C-alpha cells in the first residue's frame, strides 16, 4: 500500500498546511510537493515535473515512450520542468525553445477531502506544435476550488512527436503515445494523490480535444476514461488527421531539406537522429508559405497495424463498429471559434492583400484541404461565392471570414462526429455552444485588440484553465461564469452528467444528443442557458454537399 504523508503532520486533509512539505510515494519512488492556494484562498497540493516516461533523447528520439525506471531518494516535484521543443505560433513563431527531455506531468489535489476524488486529466492544445503542462498555460487555480484532482501533461510536439515515415520504421503518433503512457501512469498512481482511478475524465481543448477523442478510439487508452471532454477539437478533422500519403510527403520534404537520404526510411531516420532538435524545427518552419501556414504539418496518422499501434484503423470505422470507448462524452465549440485566425489576419493589411492576390493557392493551405484527393479549385470557388459573394476578403467581411474558419475547423467536424458518435454509443453525448462574451478575449491577445470578433477559440478556457499571459481583472460576471463552467466540469467528472440536478446556478437541464439535429446547450451567460438544435444549420448544409466530407459527415437519412 503506497502512502500519502506529510513530513510535519502525517494527516491528509489538514486545512492549514502552509508550513508542511507533502510527500507522496508512487510506483517509481517518493515525490516532494508543495502547498499552494487558489485565487479564492483554498489550499491545494502541487506536484510538478513528475517524470512519467524515460527521456526520449538520443536513440529514443523517434521511438514510442518507455516506462519510467524507479528513482532513488525523494524526487523534488516543487518546480516546473522543461517544455518540449517547440515554437509558439501564437506569438509569431520566431523563437525555438524547450528540451527533448520533457515527458513530465503535474498533479494538483485538494487538501481537505479524505474520500477519493474524480480526476480530470487535461491535454493542452496548440496544433500538435506548441504548448505545455506548466501553470503559466494550464493553471489549476479555478478547477481546484472544486473537489477534483487535476493533472496536466507534456507530450512531444511537431516533428519530434508526429513525424511518420508511414511504415514500421517510424509509424508515427509518438505524441499521442506519450499521452497514453501518461494516462496509464495516472491510472496506476493517482490514488496516492487522493484521486479515484475509476473516475478519470480525459479532457482537452483544440488539438488537446482531438487528442481526447483519439484516446476513445485507441486500444492503448480506451479502457481508462470514465468520461471525456473535447473542446473545439475532434477527429477526423483535416487538421487533426493526415490524409493518405501526407505523412510520407512531409517526412521526405524534411529529410531533403536536411540533406538526409529518402530512398530508405531507416536511413532517413538514422540521419535525422544526428540532427539537432532545434535544427529540425528551424527547417520545418521554413515550409510555411503564408503567416506560419500550414500551421499543422505533422499530424496524427493511421499507422500500419502492429501490437503497439496507437491507431491503425480509420476513426469512422471504429465508431461504426462500436469499438470506441463507451463513456459519457461532452463536446462543443465557441460561438466564433475561427476568430483566432481571423483576428490575426485582419490585424495585418499586407496579409489580407496577400490572401486576395493568391486566394486560390493560400486558402486550401490555410484550411488544410490542399492534400485531399478532390478538386480543390471547385471547393475554393464555392467558398468565395458562399462566404464573400464572389468578392475579395476585406474589413467588411471579418465576420464572414471568422465564420469560414469556425465552420471548416470546428463546426463541421464537431457537429458531425458528435452525431455519429451518439448514434453508435451506449452512453450520452452532450454538445454545447459557448456564447459568453467576457471582459477579454483571446482574439485581443493573439490578434487584433481594436475590434470585436465575438467569442474566440479558447475563450471558454478563460473560465476553466487559466494562464498567466491573459492578464486582466475578471468582472463580476466573469467570476459567475467561472463558477458555472467549473461546476459543469465537476458534475460531469463526478457523475457523467453535467446537470445531475438543477439549482440557482444551473437552472436549465443539459440534455444529450437525441437525433441528427444535434441538441445543444447554449451558454450565453451565467443566467441564460437553453437547449437548441441544428447549430448553424445553413452553413452546415453548405459543407455537407462536398465529396470531401460526405464519407464521414452523414446525412439525415443515414441516421
């Protein structure tokens, strides 16, 4: 039996432990944490920089993760550890930073409960290119006001996490395999932090949301989740799953740029192992053709079948054969998810001009349909006519461009896969639209601070998983929204139902999807929540007519 102890007081649940050093014993050894407080003054224990796998360095760079070996003495888990190697596209993508030795996770747990608590295992977003587990991006402050254990993880990114040769030499998905071994580590150890290993909710946003859905499909992970939450990200999406042959194309492009052989996958990988991680990222960055686009070069893939494959079958087939994890599933989007890209575009006149000059070439790259086996010119022409009435993109069409990105990246895949999942799942699927416009927005932080773009991508995270670069004082209504959102997450992690009972905070019941019309919970503010159907129906129907989407985005007659 592993132990949870305090050096000064050997009592879990003591309410005043500011001067104590928490020690936890896990399978690999002892960990020393620290005591912190939420903004509301609630104490919690923080264990940061816990190694969950062997460092993926040297010959292990492009290998699947290996289980961490035991350590001696007490491991210091009081400080943040290194981020994985990356460049941050949201801040220009100029500086490369991080380390290859980065497979660490953080555990935050309340200090007041003696009962095992539900666990939220959170996967950060960032297009499989950037992001990290540290509290400067994935802050525990808000959720730790609830009785949950909160876990955040690093995983390999970009070419170090998602490069694939399309064969057994480098099958790909190492970043997802990192997440999976971390999830298994939590399953085996979370009880020592007061967490319930039978109540692990896997949650994530954007690429993290797509990752969550991958874990429901993968044989390496699907037996672990009690529930799942995918915010503004799901698969299959063109930005979240490589098209057939796409992974080989980018691997060859990278190898050629670094003067590595391309006639043999093994020779290619052996050569890339000799190149520094920073050099690999520098070359990858040179592949961008328009404002860091394509933003996601290295994507999850369908691997050749093997015993250790993370995903060797198309997601649609897994869903229709009911082989996915049968757990309660919460998903949805923000009202104007595409605003992160549109605000960055319209904050630069020269980018708008360049887009209009080369619309037919740039738009497929921007929306990730440049590698599909269909007529991209037909799609591009239809987009220009439908969204922009055949005209150029300009300041008068900010909303239309936001709608375009919202629809292609988020609405179409999120709504369609949710309906498909609901049809073949034995468990409820809860869909939402987040429409609350708070006192700040990510569109102001990463794009255009002078105009209103609506409820941007990541804006729901402001009330769930805060970060340090959103430096603003929340309004009274923002604080109420935080209480509402964290309560919905706590309820779901604890019961599998976001509204198990109604009260003054949650006055409207959130019903699951009952038909292909996709029932959804519209969160307008902390007082107005209502059930609706057919989210953005006209725009949804526009996209469903293209062969690009017909195979996975079903029609009403098919449901």
